[in-house]
C-alpha cells in the first residue's frame, strides 16, 4: 500500500511515550505493508512534562499530558496522536475521537522497593512515594502506619529517586515497565483485589480528527475490540463520577466469555472512607454498566463526599 504523504504521529517525548508511539508505527507498517518512511513521529512537549514542581491536580489535572498534542491534531500539524488512555480526559475536545485501542498490557500496579519484598513487609513508618492520588489513598487504606509522600517524574526519574533512598518504596504501572524492558525492577505485583488500577491503566489509545475517514480506516486493523470494550466501561464509570485528579477513583473491567465484569471504587484521600461495587452484564452494555456502577457509588457516598474533595 502507498500513501500520498507520511502519516504524522504526535507523541510526548518521554521514553515510555516514544515506545508506545513506535509500537503504533510498527503496527501501521505491518498492517498495510507500508514503507518505513511512510510514518513519522512528531514529539510535542506538554504542560504536564514542563510542570514538575507541583502536583498536576493543583494546576489543571491529567489533561495537561494531552492538551498540546490535541491542539496540534486540531490544527492539522499531526494526523494522529498516541496516548496512555489513563491520561485522556473522558470528554474529548470537539472534533476529536479515539479511533483505536491497542491490545491492553498488564493492568496491575508494580510495587518497587530496595528494602521490602512487598507492601505488607514494609516496616511501619516507611516512606512510600507516589504522585497518584489513587495510590496514595489505597496505600493509606491498606497501611495507615506508613508515610505517603508525593513523588513525580517519568519512570526513569522515579527509579533513580528510589535507588537514592529518597523513598523506601514506590509504585509504577507494570504496563509501562514491561514496555520499557524494565520489569525486572518490580519487587512484587499488587493484586487487583488490594489495589484496583486506574481507569484504562495499561491501555494505549490513538486519537484522530473525527472527520478524517482515511486515517480512521488505516487505524481500524489496529483496534483490539476486547480492550476497547473494557476501556469503554471504565471510562463511562469515570465520566459519570466526574472524576478528576482530586478524586481517588479506580476501576477495572475484564471479559469473561461474552460477559463483562466491572469493579469500581472511590476513596477519600486519606483512605479512611471506601466505597466499592461491581457489575456483570453483556458486552453490548459496557457503557451502561459503567454508568450504573457509578450511580450506585454516588448514592453510597452522598453529595458531601464529592463536594469535600472538590
């Protein structure tokens, strides 16, 4: 197959983002027998990459990792964008759409420590570093005797801080470490029963202009339907909760034959309050299952729970 001009893929410049964009390049080339120079990567520095001295929830939230890339997509400077789906807002900018979800990687959180073989084995008073409000709340729920501090930076930065002893332990998504060939740094994988992952953790999505039918057609073979359905249910759950970086929210959907099983939870930042639920139903009702699970948690928690967090 030949195309008139190279497809321009927008991506952040972190090693993980580049690895994910390279996977999309490789899949496109293989799916359509393209020449290697038929696809090119355009690295875009986002606000989330530039701001390293404050928690993102204080300056605009996780959308800061996609804002400039989406602007480039709308302006026509790129033809598609590759994102970690956990960084993508549930409401996309007008005119944009998610055209494909790659096969999902490991959804679990990895526990990393130089001094303890598991979170349970970490001595009382130990310091756990993570920038994720979800992980902070979950750790405080599981181990209220530990000190939890904010730890920002890309994968390499956090690994270095762990090695330097800035913290006794941290968490990183197993998916990212697997993609970077760094899975050997994982001390133990957290059970999802103990630490339910972030919405869409481990999933890579490809965003396009909604009216660009040619690019959508090129991306169609890359879409993994099972991953798409699960991510759809989780994002519907998050959207109904109006989740933000100030709200510890976790969800995981998996397929069991023709049935979808969704688990979701919300927590207070200190981990003291926890509400969880689950749903099972046909794949065709993925969105409804996510929304229905969220409605139950809203009823359990009451309006004061969310207003206090905001």
